[in-house]
C-alpha cells in the first residue's frame, strides 16, 4: 500500500508543481462522466435550440466542479472515504447505496460495452456488434485487473486526448456563429424546454463516478489537506476541458446537424447518424475520425467505471465486513475490488447477448434517477458542522451553490423517476 499512496508530484523545494503536472484524477472523473449519451443529448440540444442553451452547459460545468471539489475536500480534510462519511449520516445511506451499486453495475456493464462496440461495428461491420461489446468489456477488465492507477490514468489521458482533438476539431471545421454563441450566454429557457434545459445542465459529465474522486485522490497519493490547492486546480482544469468538449458538441449540433436537416436516433446510435452526416459533408476521413472519437469517449467510461466504482464497492463491502478503509482487500487488486470488477464484466454479457429485461431497466432507472440528488444532499451534510474541521467546512457561497445543485438534481430525479415509472402508470 505504501507505493500506492506515495505523493507523486512534489517539487524538490516542496512547492506546488506546475499546473499542467497536476492533472490527474479530475481528468479521469470528468472523462468517465462524459459518455455517448451526453454527446447525443448535447447534439440534439444544438440541433433543436441552436446556441440558446449554451448557458446551461456552463452552469452544468460549474455544478460538477462544486460537487467533485466537495467530494475531494471531504476526503483530504478528514482522511476518510466518501462511504465512511455517508455512514455518519445514518444507516439509510448504506441501505440505499448497497442495492444501488449492485443493480447499477449489472445494467451499466452491458450498456457501456454496447456503447463502445457501436463505433467499432460501424467501422468493421464484418464482426457482430455483440462480439465487439464482449471484447470491449474484456479489454476494460484486463487493463483494470492488471494495471495500477498510474497506468490507468495514462491510458485515460490518451483517450481524452483523442476525444478532445476529434470533437474540438469538428467544432472548428463547423465554423461556429460567434454572435449567436454570445447570445446563448443569456439564461433563457426555450418554450416547453424546462426539463430539457435541466437535463443538459445536469448531464455534463455527471455519474456515480463523481463520488469516486476521493478514491482516485488516494490512489494518486493526494491524501492530506496539503493537497487541497492541487486538488482544486486538478478538478477545475479537468471540468473546463469538459466544458470545451461539450460546447464543441453543441456547435456541431447547431451548425452541422441543423444544416443537414436530420433527426438523430435516440441514445448512443445517434452518434452513428452524425458520422454519416459528417462523411457526406466533409468526407469519409472526417466521418471515420469521429467514430474513433466516439469509441474513445465510450471506452474511457468503461475504464473509469471498472476502476472507480470497483473501488467504491470494495470500500462499501469492506466496511460491511468490519474492515477499515485502506485494508488490502478494499484497494485496487484486493479481493473485493476484483469481485466487483468481475460483476461489471461477466454477468452483463448475458444482457448483451439476450437483451436487457424491462424490469431490470425499470429498477435501474428508478435508483439511477436518485443518485445525484443523494450525492448533493449528503455533501451538504458532510461539509458542515462537526463532521469536518472548520477550516475546510463550506462557506456560505459554497452552501448556496451546493443547495442550488441539490434542488436541480432533485427536480431532474423526480422527472426521470416519473419517466421510468410511466410504463407501469400507463403513460
């Protein structure tokens, strides 16, 4: 364990290292959170509303900076994991989180594999989509099972580089309308677009992996309050990059998809539609290049979840077994970590091959819609009062920001809950 927590980036004089050398866990959590579904949602927003929701994207980036900074600050200030913190809020947190992480992992495993397989099946259609999906799951499993955190972070950085160059390059080629973009900074909600606006703001790089940030800080070796400033730089710069990425997708939706006059298929397959549009407009090289970026976005999510959520489960199960945080069984390579890694990879292959049962998807939708409100509200509890030293507790403006974020995710959660339950309610 000593090697895994050794501070990795301190200058010889003990000062803070250059900003470009502190990018690490923040980039991982941001990259993991931006998947194919977020890309499609942003494209559709650009297509339907032009640059009118640009402000919502920026609000979303700010909210994620606040949430991830809160999770990181709690871990550095207390030396505890986020799950240890949740337990101090009452047993209800354990009763919620335990079933959630099991059901979520089972369904997300199949979803992530299929998402990463789609662009590969489009590029090499001779191989069946389901085969590609299984290969993607096995590739993620192997890289996370055998690799330590430093290797995992480097691979993620390469994938982020591919995503970034591909999508930002497309935005430059699409030639954004700058005056319209400036008008899009004015907060206006399109007619009938309230929940779509909320969804766009809430979906900028937001998944369960936001809560995994503290675990990646530990793996990086950032484990005490002296890393607080470094953590904040890491988190902010990573989500600024995410913002540029998502704004670029909005530009492509506003300029390319709108001009083509097409309707994108819902879900991940909408990116295949975009690839066809790009190939028709700019040539096959650009269309193929976008498929590579699509794959990089999807596969980075596989790696991030396979690593980060496995760490969260290992910590949860270790505490259920009476083992302290940091016990060998709860770390990367430990038996609890490996169990969840197996759970994410192999049982979901059944769903890939047979399709996803409606009942399981319903349960996933119900639980999933309530996780982000859970994170926002519990951070308010953990970052105030006796659970954290006064020096690191929330200031008034931070409480306001977290409170607004919590209200937004509660509204989103209720809307998604109604949507998930509508088949049972005859909707």
